[in-house]
């Protein structure tokens, strides 16, 4: 059997590029999909969302992560991770996009229910236990959203201004614990940190994550979370997830969706991000621009 280095050496440039970007799962089941390469013996990679349950049809709806945090029980978190990993594997997926390791800092954050709590030590212990449970089933855990993703409002443009001490003592410990527990994947956040998007932040992805913490797994963007491909690649992002539209996801099971997808308007126009999403995003940006600033300062 060839080594990974030998496999990469044998791959063509087109095949290498194919492994750097996700696309729609042909079965419509996975949240993210990386096409395999048969001639090199590389299987497809299927990633499924699921901080509180596998988002693939009918599946177990586990309690919110804040409820898990309220138990103060790493043992229960580990058992939850095992249950989530087993169900992910039973559905034929390789990676579950969990756990979410951000802190509950902004009361109005729409994702607080996915986070373990407000205290970094508490969040770190529960994150580590959850990752350990997931990984014990042979499924990869993707710790997210790295880092300082503490509000949903204007999340793809907000610039989080955080001092080094606060970053180290508050926002990074849970992610460090997840990495130390054996997480296979770390997902970059949507937001910017000190002026640069997380998916193209070399200090976060390379200096801290890989050099300081020794992370050897895969770094992946959030869906449509990249803004500059070359910058992200240079910064240390391994896998871009451009996102999959509802039309594409429903195509395997819906005649209407297949008909719309067959037109391929976005592809004809040469758009990486689907046309419909650009329209929605533009309307959303216009609305949020009126209601909030694009820069926030977090507690120092």
C-alpha cells in the first residue's frame, strides 16, 4: 500500500485541487462531501452536521449543548460523544461537525444553545470529553467555530477585537482541549479576528493551531466561509467548503430540484457561490448594515 506522500506525488494537479474543495453529496445525505479518486484508492469523504444530532433525515435529537453543560459531567459528555459518533457512522458519514466549543458571551447569539457555557475551564473539559467520545467510534470530530464566534448578527463581516490575554485565557482553551483530545478536524469561524477572516488567519491556523498545539489534522472552512482562496490556502486552510444550496441537496430526491439544478445558471455565469445565495446574502447585508456595527470589542 502506498504511503500518503506517494499517493500525493502520483496525483495530478487537477486531482490535488479536487481534494481541496467540497461539493454536493450525490446522495443528498451529507452536509459536506469531498469526491474521492478511484485510481488512487482515495474514498469520498462525507461530513454531516450535528452538534446535537446527525442532520440526515430522522435521527436522535439530543438535548442542547447548554443543557449538557449544565450537568457539569465530562462522563456524560463522553457518552454523548460516543452516541453521536455511533449514529454518524451508522449513517455512512466519516466526520461529524461537532462539538461547538465557543463560549456563551453575547446573550443574543443565535448559536448559544450549541455551546457548553460561559467558563473556559468548564467548556474545555466538556469539549475534550465529547471529542474523545466521538473519536472512539472511528468517526472524526470537527471542533468549531475557531475562534471568537460569539454572535450570529453580521457574523461573516464582524471584526472581533480581542487582546492576547483574553484570547488565550477565554476563547482558546476549549479548542486546545479538543485538539489535545484527538479531534481530527478544526473548523474556522465566519468572523474576522483583528482584521482578518478566521479562514485566512495564518497566526490562528498555523502559528497557534499547528506549531504551538501540534495539530496534525484537517482545517476546514465553515460553509461559504472563505473570501479569498489563495489567502486561505497560504494561511493554512486545508479544505474549502463553498456550501451546498437547498436545490442541490434536494436534487437526488426531488424532480423539481433536479430540473432547476440541470439548468446550471450559476455555473453558466461562472459563479462559485450560487446566484440565489448571493441575492439573499446581499439583502441580508443591507439589512444588518442598518442595525449594527461591523466591529465589536470583546471583554478584555
